[in-house]
């Protein structure tokens, strides 16, 4: 997914928790689902940011020399302005873009 095109708010907003937990029937399961998805998004964003910043990395032996690259700063600022992974995951959950299943129900059927 392209997180840059997410419809999630940058600021936190108050949500109706009872409406959010209708699909699972349990507030704690809903929070766990959103939390796991937020961890996935966070890992993806971190990997993408690291890959982009490594393109501009300069490997020097001297610890005294620190170069500030303008492109690196712009990329970092762009990622800082994106919505937080938890907000993106919550929006995906509300838009029903997150797939989840109850593993305990699968074991009971067998």
C-alpha cells in the first residue's frame, strides 16, 4: 500500500469504540488487530525510509566529518509529516481494508 496516499488524519481524533468493535465483538481484539497492522505499517515505512536514506549515505572513516545532505533532510521531513502508523491502521480498519480472522474459531471447527 502507498502510505503517502492514505486518507488518515495527521492529528488524533476521538472514535466511537463501540462502533469499531462491532466486527469482532470485543474491544481488545479490535485494538490487537489495529496494533498488529500498525506494527506492519511501521516496519514497512522504516524499511522504505532506510532504503531511501542509504542512497545518499557517504561512508567516511573520520568520525569528525559529518555531512548534512539536503536530500536526506527533505526525505526525513516528508516521512515525519506522514500520519503515524497507528492512525493509518485505524483508518484501514474503519474502511474495512484489513483482513483478520479468529484463529480460535478455526481450531474449534476441526
